C-alpha cells in the first residue's frame, strides 16, 4: 500500500494551510493552464484520482459533468471533501492508486493532480485508467516535475553574481526521494519526464499537450514568490487521449 | 539565415577533434539509443537535416536505405562529407533549415541530430518535414536538452558535501543563449521540452518515444567522463510519426 502521508496529522494540518487548500482551484496557480487542457465537461463522467478536499470534483459538476467520483487514500481528506458538498452527483471513495480497479469504458475524463509522484510505478495505474476510458476519452494529469524531484536534497543556491539556481543532480537515478514538505520523511518517487511520457504511450495513450508549468507576468506581480517558478519548473501538466 | 558557426575555422577545427567526428556514430554515446528508435531502413528514402560529415547518411545506406540525402548549412561540412563517400545513393545539398522546402511525401524517415537547437523557431521546419513524410513516416531527432541549455551561464557547482549539481535557472525564459563551445559566441536557442513536444504535435506528429539520454553503467566504466550525464541530461531524443 502507498505511503499515506495525508493521514499524518502534522501533514494534514500543514496541507490545510496551503492556498490551494484554503482557496481551492483559484489558489493553485496552475489551474488556468489545466483548464485550457480539459475537454468540455457537459454531461461527462469524470473521476479524480487523488481528489483531496474535492475541489476539482465540485468544479467539474459546476462545469456540467453528469457524474463525478473522487478517489483518495486518505480518510481525513475524504471526510473533509464530504463535508463540503451534498451534491448527489459526486461520490467519494477510499482507494489506493497502486492497486486501483476501474470499470471498463466508464469515464470520459480521468483527472489526477499532484498525486502520481507518490507512486513507485505508473504502468499498472495507467493501464487501469486506459481501459476505464471511453475511446477518445481524456486523461489530464499534473505531477511534480523531475527537475524539482531529482536532487537528493532539494534546494537553491546563489552564485557570486547573485544568480539563483536550482541544484539539479541524480536526474537519471530514478526512484525514492525523501522530502520534508509539511512533515518529515515524505516519500516520493522521481522519474524522468521521458519515463512518464513513455509510460503513457506504452499504455496506449496519444499525447496531446505537455506543459511544464510556469507563471505569467501577471501572476508574478500578484504573488512575487512565484518568480522562482521561472527559474525551474516545479510541476508538469500532461493531457492524453485514449 | 541561421548562424553558420560550422564554417568558422576555429569551430570546424575543434569539431573535427570530437570523438563523434573522428569515430562517427560509434563515437556518439547516444547512438545505440537512437538506433533503438529508428524504423527498419531497408529500401527507405531518408533525409538527414544537419548531416555534418555524413556519418548517418552512410550508416543509413549500409542499413539498406534506397536513397539518402544529407542537408547542411556548412560548405566545409559538406565538402568533408563528399570526400568520405562515392556512393551514388547518397547526395549532399547545401540548405538552411530555417527556410527549407521539401517535396511532398518524398521520405520515409527524416533524421536530425543535435541541430534543432540552432533554430529560433521549430514550427516552419516541422511543418515542412511533416508534409515531406509519407503517412506513417518517421521523424527521429536529437537536440540539446533544456536542462542543459537553460542557464544564462552553463556550469556545475559542488556543495559542501561534495555533491556536484548542474545550475538550472531561467528555464522558462526561452530564446537565445550564447555559449563558448569550441568557439566564442556560439548562438543557440533554449526551448522547454514542452515547447518542442507541443510543436511536434501541433505540426501533426504523433509522439512515439522521448529519451532524455543518459549513459549505461558499461559506458561510464569505459568513459568515466560520461558520469556527469547521470546528474543531468545533455540531450533529448524524440521519435514521432506522421
């Protein structure tokens, strides 16, 4: 079973303080870029893998989706998600993405945001997702960027001329990385971008768009801390079709 | 017209000393990975964009290609390529990839190795390549990796614990980069990997494989200097089909 850091109280409490937790999708700077990659959701069947508080599930229903399922490994996350809606078109289920079984051709969109870097191997899940999509159905995912995940110890350094750089090392040494994001010892998996894209293609997907997300000038003006996302990408957004 | 650094005598002389110049494809550590991405070349029509000394053109003929064309911007490179073969199935042409016109559906494989990072914009060339391929035909390309090209000044640094890292900055600031590789003031263009992949898809290509090349254990044992390619990729190999 996957590490379930979200049920760690310190992590859960820290997560609750993030802008994307407090303000939902509008607190996630990459949301406009994700929206540009989503298909029209009217009357669609949607599943969100790693749904957290359910912000995307509620958004999909607001955009006209017929039925939305949110799956998460964390009971705490699902409890909060259930508190936030009484919409009968949304249902939440406990599930481990490492061993997820999905019905055949049951969805038009599979969505997964900042979750796949917790999985040691993408192939089983991508195979499950592919068979669960209608032909022509979409997978839209975001995951931590390998430039961000690769270093054995993540961090910036500043050279003698004041240029800030992200220290990239061990890019081709894929596998476990321990970070101390919100709590100590958070286990994630580093994969090259090629590995992720090739896994999608091997599972039968046609790639449609790859966005190594960076902030706009307007976003940096509003939130100066985002400027560091120009120096190196922290996440990558991918859309693909069955 | 593109910068033609290869006709600079200092650059040309330096280039002539590289293992990949002296020993051809066997001197290029990524060659085995490229071969794994190539289609069967028997009886195929092939064009190499940025052919240099013509190593790939001769290899394609040896692999059974019916006809091979090599295109390069450098008269010096083409003169050397012509010295190295009298095969009537290979022809060499002077051409600028920034304004290349190609006949319709005339090729089964378009190949381009470590050339596209000299171009300010990929879209016109990719459109020209797409229409020049047979349906089902292949484009196999290699280009400098954006992790390698992004910094305003390329280089390594070593932290207090001896970990060597590549300094990544300005990843999302696409455009010109000046390097001093073999000669001063070599002009290249930095693009994110997403930009390159999206340009391929926008031109009509289906992506087939993305390899951010890294060395094998055996290659590092034979050539210890390759170990740094584990820390950060220097090039990316992409195959795509019309």
